[in-house]
């Protein structure tokens, strides 16, 4: 709107179409038009391609391509060399789903998933709450808890396999303190082998959960706990009403990682129990079954079919977990632009 001043000094307002007939003769500026969204230029596209291209190439080469090739070889009875020619269709998959050894391995994986969540979760939360306080030697305790996680699985598995043998260090310690009656064959006894595995897994991976929970607790404002203390809340009431609810997203992320890791468990079981003892001791998993019945048996087509089944099971569980558990976290993190 522009003002023109006449000779008498009075301001004369220009008549703008669409604003006639308003009281006072004022002019209301038209509503600002929405700025047009500008597309990404070629320079930005090249920059995105240069930054994300290598990562996408690695992902396609080492994840997607092997999965597709495993699905392809799974339709053949293949010895691992040459071009596969003995096409068997879905026979490998039918054999897998009808094999009692695979069903037992699947059951063991399910038990490991549940026991990992039930055992490791509460212990890790308790340790994280303890280490979140000001205690003497806090840094040393954190390091000692986290050290097992960074130890290679080969070293950890070899060490535990030696200590848990019938004449190993564990039974030796029990006998030396007068508890020789508790000495057992911790690895071969089917009633104890799975619990021995869970003890090893808890020792090995509890440090990762503790560090993850501690990181989540650092993001909780201290003002909330101070306000609760002013209102008369006890320590446990503060943890139950404030800390744990705000820590829930971190717990859900840890649970997801624990579930996927338990489904794909291989190295510790294979190192400690080997390819034959694991099935008789009740600690075999889908991954150990895949190696035993695939590579070690010289039937690589069957082993690839087992790998595809394991991948599909893990993918379905991951998608369901994302849909029904992690959706609240992802929906809260995403914001829609206008």
C-alpha cells in the first residue's frame, strides 16, 4: 500500500481491488502466497550420491546380494562348487520344516530370546541404577562390567569351555571349598547346559545393556528427581515413577537388539559345544544347525535354504516389533513438514 499526499497534507489511500467497501477506507494486504518448494539442484544430488553411494554399494554387495544368492542356491542340491544344476524346488524348505533337529533348534532360540530378556534386563537395570549414583570406584566397576563385552567370542568361548568341563576350574573350586557334591558336567548335561549357556551370555553381554541404560539415564533431567524428592517421594518411588518410564525407549531398543542377537546366536554355542554336542546337550540354534547340516555335511544348497529361513524369521520378528513396539518411539521422533 502506498500513500499519496495532496496539497492539503491529507493522506489519500489508493483503492486496491478486493478491498473496496471496508470501513475506514483502509487497505488490507493480500495474504502472502506460500513459497514454492524448490527442488534439489544437480549439485545437491551429486553431493548426496557421493556421500551415500559408497554405503549403499556396500549394503547391496554384502547384504542384499548374498541374501538373493542364498535364496537362489536354496532351490538346488548343491555341493558348493560349480554351477548348481540339481534343481529340487521347495524340497529343501520342506525338509527343514519337517526336521525335528531344526524344530528343536528353533525352540532353543525361542527360549534364549525369552530368558535373555527376563534375566539380563532386570540385572542390567539394577546395575545401571546403582552405577548412576555416586559410589566409590564407579569408573572401575563400569570398566569391569563392560570388559566381557569387548572380549572376542573365541576367547570367551574357549575359556568357558575349559572352566566348565567335568574336571575344569569351576568344579575344582567347588571341591576345594567343600561343595564337591555340587560338581556337575555343566556342558553335557541337558538339564544344565542351557542354563550354563544363559550364564555365559549374561556375563558376556550384560555390560552392553548396562552402558546403554546408563547413557539413557544421563538424558533424564535431574530436576525431575529433585522435584520428586521435594514432594516427599522415596528413592524407589522416583525410579519407578520417573526414571523407568523415561528410560522405556532405551529399554525397547535394547530388547530389540537382544532379540535379534539371540535369534542369530552361533559363535559361543559352536565354540563351547561344537557341532555334535550342542544338539545332544540341548543348546543347538538355527545358526549352528545351518552350519552342521549345510557346510559340514557338504550340502551347501540345504545350508543356504536354512539361512533364508533364519533371515525370514528374523525379518518378520523385526517388522512386528517395529510395528507394535517401536512405533511409538519412531512416531514421536518424526515431524511432518508443511
